C-alpha cells in the first residue's frame, strides 16, 4: 500500500471512484474533502460466525505541485455484515472521506484502497487546484 500510494501508476482491481470538494473556510486556508467510493460487488467476503467479513484499507495522500509528499491519512474499515446489511452494501457500495487542510495552490491527491480477503487493490490520482 505504501509503494502504491507513492507511485503514479493506476491500479483497477476494484471499481474505485474518487471525488474531491473544496470546503472554503477563509481566504488563506480551506479544507479539501476527498471521498473514495468502492463498488462492493467486486469485494471478496469470507464467512465468520454467520457474518460476511472483509477489511478495507483506504490511504489518501496529498502532494504539492512538484510531487513532494505533504501529508496522508489511513483508514481501516473492518466489515462484519449480516446478510441483510451485505445486500445493502452490495447495492450502494462503500465510501470513506478524508479531510485535508490546504492553502491556495496546485495539489495531487492519491487514493489507494486494498481489501484484506482477496488482496485486490486500486489506486487513482487527481489534480486539484485551490483558488486564492
């Protein structure tokens, strides 16, 4: 995951969508919302005590315009789903949000997600411009 988060290569084992949104807080700084959405129909679920189980690791990384690492966030999601909840998740997918404090400028956002059960991984990058 670390290597993928620092790479520019895209992986598409899992259907991953990445959305960014600027939350303006002042003229000197703002928050950047990075939402990663995974289509859960491609996830591999195991069974434990009658529940469908898997784990997802989400890593969101922020780079400056020159490709220098600024900061990153990692979120671990342990899924232990009943059959009814699994059906809901399969219909709607699964998403997490990372928030970054940013100043005006150009950035590159990198999102990596990896599942524990099947080892599938996806990675995407998006350029983001924070206006003055």
